C-alpha cells in the first residue's frame, strides 16, 4: 500500500491512538507465509512522532476492520491495561452459512490450541481457556444470517469456533467451515471498537469500519443497506 492508501484507512486519530480499518487478507505480523504484512506500513503513520505506532491487539489475517494502534509507549501501556480489564468494547459482524433458531444468546465454550504435523488449530475443549461470546441476529436471507458478535474474551479464532458450535459456520472459513477451499473470503469484520478515556480530560473513543466489499452482497441479502451519505 502507498502512504495515501493506508492513511485513507484511518478511522480515528489523536495524539495517543490510531484506529485503522485493516483490509482483509493482510496479516498484522511477519510470518513464514506473510512476506507482506501491516507492520511494514506503520512507518507511514508517524504523523510527526519519532516512532511509528504499534499494535495494541491483533486481528486474524482474513478478518477486516477496526484495529487499534498506540502512538507511543504510554498509550500502549494504558491500552494494554484496558484490554486486560476487558474495558475495551468490540463488536464484529459475521455472515454465516445457515441461521440460528433464536435471535440472540451467549456461547460459553473454552478453546484449546492443538498443534500437530499439519500445523495448529483451535478446538472447543473443557481443558481450554475460558471463551465467551454474546451474539444477536441482525438479519437473515438466502440461507444465511447476519450476526453481531460481542466477545467477552479475546481467544484466537473465538468467533469462528463459537459460531460453528452454534451450527452456523462463517462463510469463507477454510479452517472451520464445510469447504476447505471456499470460493469467497472470510465473512468476519471488526465493525466497532470503543475505548475509555486514556487520561483525564480526554473523551472516550468510538470508531466504526464500513463492511468490506466482499461482504456487502451477502449482508444485503440479509437486510443490510448502504447508509446514505
């Protein structure tokens, strides 16, 4: 991405925090299969600071939407404490294959990481770490559901596993869905974040990311409509 392209994805910016609309398919960290990753572009978001912003949390490579960056050490420390205290609000939009029988609920299912010759994956297991997700259906259509998920915990692949346990795997989920080679991208989007004031006199932060292009047709089939300018 060019400096102009990544800067155009800023949803919120102040002296402490940047909230970025992360594109789908871009890993946040370098890895064996991630030569292109978000950290390469963070120097383009300095805006006068000597150091680039740093990740306050992470999103999976295929998940789009709101990603919080701290612009200096104190901000990173304060954000870390807020995350540890579960005081940062997050809401995700998902489009699932199939729809739940009810309109809302809570999934409480511990998650355990299993590692083998073929790599690792998460599974629901009583021996795993506690994982809780609140959910509600925002719309239905064409054998799909548009679901808002609010995770109380931040486990890896939490929403993906919990929606599968609900009987409604995510569209485009190659790991936990019915098709290991789905014809579309993952339909999971970090829609909203809310952050309490980082210091006295500062306002709370609220940011929303528009749904990515690859989710819009499915969302529209479930009743979502593009907001008017």
